[in-house]
C-alpha cells in the first residue's frame, strides 16, 4: 500500500495536529471575514492570539508564537499597516517598544476569542464535556512534553 494511502487511513500525530490547526484557523478566519475582517491572515495570529490589550513587547510575542524576531517584525509591520496594532514606547523602559492593539485590533481579538469559544463548545458537544476536557488536558500535557525552539514553525 502506498504511504499516502496509509497516512490518509491512519494519520499520525503530526498530520492530525496540522489538520486540527488548519481547520480551526479556517473557521476563525472564515467567520471573522463575515464580520468585516477580511484583510487579516492566519500568519497574523502569531501576534493577535497572544497580544495583551495593554500591549506586549515584540520579543515576548516572538517567544510565545515560536517565531524569530525578523519574522515577527514583518508580521507586526503588516498588522500596523492594516491598523490592527501600533507601536508605542514601553512606559517601563522608554527604549523598548510595546505592541498595542488599536480599536480595530481589540474588536478582532474579542470576536476571535468568541469564535474559538464556539469551536470549543462544538467540540465539547461532539465529544462530550468530560471527554473534551480530557482531550484538552492530554493535548496540553503532550505539547508541554515536547521541546520548544526559538525557530519559526512556519516560513
């Protein structure tokens, strides 16, 4: 039997993880486009998924998203041009910058947090609340057990 057929019939962990991530992202960005946010892309999630309303330093965003600083800088440039974020001096260290969401960014973050909540509720309804809680717990422990790197997970 061909490897592709085997992987389709019995996907390994990597394939399942990619499929889950891709389907969740597609749903988030499809629904957000329906609400007028059709200019934001999945790569922007590296910032918008972790951004605090009061602002977050670019290095911290890069660390949380598993991206290098150069990639993070390019994503931040795009989001600033699209008016989702702005760069401001960090009051704790005027030499440092904070990435702060604009009103548009805050609306997007609130909307997508709600969309993720709906997706999670749909999965809980499908699997049952106990099984979904166990799935989330096992997934989190599994992710935590694997090494992290500072390299990009995506180009």
